[in-house]
C-alpha cells in the first residue's frame, strides 16, 4: 500500500531541479566544446528555464535541428554571394568587350576619314 501523495513520495520540485541540472549541464558542455555559440546557449538556457524542453533528448534534437538550419542558411547565402560575384564579373567582362569593340569601331572610322 502507498502512504502519501505522489508529490509527497517524489516531490515535483526535486524532479524539476534534476531536470534543470541535466539540461543546463548539457548546454554548458556543448558550449565548452564549441558545439553551440554563446548566443544559442543563452537562448536555449532561457527556454530550459521556461519549461521549453521536456528532457535531454528533446533538447539535443532541437540543438541539432537549429545547427542544421543554420548550416543550410549559410550554404544558401554563400551560393547567392557566389552567384552575385559571377554575374558581376560577367557584366564587367561584357562591358569591357563592348568598350573594346566601340574603340576599334571609332579607330576604323578615323582611318577611313584619313584615307
């Protein structure tokens, strides 16, 4: 037979403290291992404090998802930057080519006028 409520037998506060310690320890280790930067650390720390994560597994999944999202956005921005540079170079080459043709045309007209 059980004597006492569930909260008397295993207080919710103790469970909460254990969970916070586990989550905060994980965040601290990830930050020290440079797996997350200080900005993401602070954001996740505050989410943990506000009961945003049920357990360690959920927190780890969230971290991996955020890192993958960040890597994807960085890759896309790098691709866009490369595309912009490529277009800029092509435009410059085209303008140089047109200027050269124009100069040759003017030179040929000048020769025709002399003769």
